[in-house]
C-alpha cells in the first residue's frame, strides 16, 4: 500500500495508527483490527521486540531530559501508577511472557476503552461502517478471568529527587506543582498561566525582547542555558512547572526567581500580558494540529477524556474566558504556598535544600 504503520505508548494511552491513501482506508482498518484483536504473539516476535525495548530503555537512560521527567513523576506520584516509567523496569522487560500479554489485552482492550479516530480524506459514515464490521465484536468488559483494575487516584507529593552525576557538567532540573485533569474547569486557565511563564533558550537569543517577565529576567542575567515552562495533563491530575538547564552555581538564584514569578501570578497580573498569553496559546494549539496525524490523535484523546470532540471555536472560547482575575484565582489555589516537587540530574552542588526551596513559594516567609 505504501502507507505508514506504527504505535506508541504514553503514561495513559496506547496509540496504533496508520497513514494511507484514501482508497486504502478499508485495508488499514482491517490491519489495525487484526493487530488489536487477533495478534498471534509468536514467541520469536516477543523475543525480537524484547531486544528492541531494552535498546530503547538504554537510549532513554542517556537522555537527560527523559531521566529528569521520569524522576519527577516518580517523586510527585510516588506509590501510584503515574510514578512508573513508560517502558517499565528492566526486570519486567526481560521477564514478560506471552501469557502476560494475553492477560493485558483481555483486561484493557475493550470497547469502552477504545476510540477509532481519523482525519483527512475520510468519509465519516463509511468509516463507521468499516469500524462496526471490524471492531463490532470487541468485548464490553474484560474477557475470561481478567478483571478490570481498580482505579488508583494520582496523589501528588511535594519532594526532592536528585541524581548526582559528575560526568554531566550542568544541572538539569524540573520543578513542578500539581495542576488539574483535562476536564476540570480550571485546566484552560492553567494553560494560559503556563504560557505566561514562557520559555527561552540561549541558542535562540533575543532575551531582551521576549514577552515573558521570567524569561526576560533569566536571559538578561544569564541564569540558565534554557528554561521551558510545561503543563503535562492527565485524566485526573497534571504537572505544572518549569524545566531548566543551568550552571550549578546558578541553581539557587534560578529556582528562586522561578518561584517568585509563580507567586507574582497570585497578586500582580496585567490584562495585556494575559491577552498576549491567550493569543500565544491559541497559536500554539493550532500549530500542534498541523497535519492529519496530529488532528486524529487530538480527536482520540478528547474522546477518551471529554467523551466528545471540542471544536477549535469552543477551545478558543474557553481560553478567551480567562482574564487577569482568573489567573490570580487559579494561581492562589494551585501555585501559591504549595509544596513543589523537584527532580534534578547532573552536577548539583548549588542545589538549595528542600525547606529553603519550599519557602520561596510564599512572599511572607524568610
């Protein structure tokens, strides 16, 4: 067919996708159906994939950013499923069997857990007929002896997780607070707040002209090689914070100005900076939906979280409803005087102790 077939896994979702020409859509649906419902799971294939995953794990371990965010999840959600890495521990990869895979499929690959989404040259009614034919026999509940796992709440814990590595000359860290899940009414307000924090990279320059007060301060005082605000959202929680790379000697000052900017959002926010952030967020969302694969993925995620499709007009309306008072309210509720989680890797000689770091998220403390 000359198409593209692949799959990936995140902490909450597994995605199988195909990109094909319009006339090959029936074949693509049939292939996806066969993969999800009738995989043979040959022992030889399992062994080949085991080696692939072990090599992927080795590559992840070399990626400092990946390691930092895995440590961040492990600390913030200690004792809950979100604390686990996507690939899992090495001992699990080495010991997984065909029976484990069959049990997993029987437990999780059910109709209520699954969405078939498409974008591009697709006729919706025709696709529905194909899906009904190919996926109509999916079980509505775990099959056989499999039992649906009980939901475990993602409880956030403020803590510090550090991995010293003298071979890494810089300090890499992520500092985060708990946000809210996708469907929470304050989710879009926190997206706007994250956009206000902003990002900057020394390689791109322009520090004197960035809109973000924090990015401007960091750039002009040479406090970091790079800093990026992030907002990683899940079904019932989120990580809202900043990832940065800096010299070990700048750790104290950098973390201080980051947390002071968080505090500022609780008390001193202007209408113009909120409007700028709203417009930038809209632009970012549209840019992320550039392409049929991105649109299909977005539809699938929304169907699993909201149980319906949010149109761009509705998304923009929710963003436009966020004003300066909204930012101050959500900052007071989710950011101000909250205990953060920090995960850091590399040379960490200048890392402040946790009690001091925690005190910077409140203006009336020493």
